[in-house]
C-alpha cells in the first residue's frame, strides 16, 4: 500500500485509492483505483456511483422477525441458513410483514395477486402453505406465518 498516495474510504467495502498516473497497480479489481491528477468532476461521479450502489444494496434488505430478506437476490436468511424464494413468496412476506393485523385471504388476493375474480381462495392458501413448509424445512420455524380465524400474519 506504500505506493498509494491517498485513500478515500466510504465504508469497509467501498474504498478508492488515488495514485500517480505512471504507477502500475494490481489489486485484482478489489478496489477502485483513481490515477491523479484527476478531474474533480470525474472523482465526484465515481464516488456518487459507489454511493448509489451502496444505497441500492442497503434498501434491498428488509428485517422480518429475526430473518433478513434480500430483495435483490430473492433470499431469506437467518444466521448461516439461506433460502431462495420466488417473487410471489417475497410479495406475501412483505405484505404480511407490513400489516399491523392479520390479513384475510381476500386482502392477500387484492394486494399480492392484484385480485382476479377467477382466482380461487385455494391459490392463496396453497402458496402460504408451501411458503410455511419451505421456512420450516430450512429454519425449523413453525411460527413464521401464523394462521388464525382472522387471517394470516407475521409477528
């Protein structure tokens, strides 16, 4: 690192190094290398791109109980356990997680499926059943989505 002149650290993963144009730098694309003299607008643009990427990744992660739901990679994780989800399963989890009270089947039909009169209630029940089974098989959690007479909910 002694051949670098300046280090700009946005966080642990987003680091820029400024070095002289004639230095040959091999970092295996692990870091952003900027050769100086550098145009200030170019520097600002590169920093903004990294901040946008960071914000995008940050916004894609949602906390659901003691799980982490990653919308970009469509996975839910708890500790080292990871489970791949479908888009519909993610929609169900997000809808139930944002709800303050149990949601009836017709509310799920409206919000998750965009309601269709041809949609049978068994479609919702089947999707929720399969999602609960996947969660149980991966995490041994029988209480992720709770079903009561008043509807489905996530505590």
